[in-house]
C-alpha cells in the first residue's frame, strides 16, 4: 500500500467538518499561513500530528498503521 499524503487527508477532514483554516490555526496554535503548508506536506512531525488528531478528533496515525499491513 502507498504511503498516505497526510496533508491532503487533514485538509479533507477539515473540509468535511466544515471548519475554516483560521479556526484550525487557532486550535493548533500556528500562524494561519502555516495551515496551507501543513496541507502540502506528505510527511509531518508526530507531535504536530498528535495535536491535529486531538483537534479534529480523528486518529490520523491510523493511515500509517494501515500502510504497514
């Protein structure tokens, strides 16, 4: 299985929840411009991914677990 593009998955979930980039930036304590950079990342720091997972209430780590199988 191909590795997930985590930034795209985060963007898709944010849109699914109808949340704005500004809301998201405030929740994870980053500059609003950083949100677009996150969306472009195919890999992401685990600490940041944990904050994002908690914020959106989605286990984004599962995409990597599935890719291991």
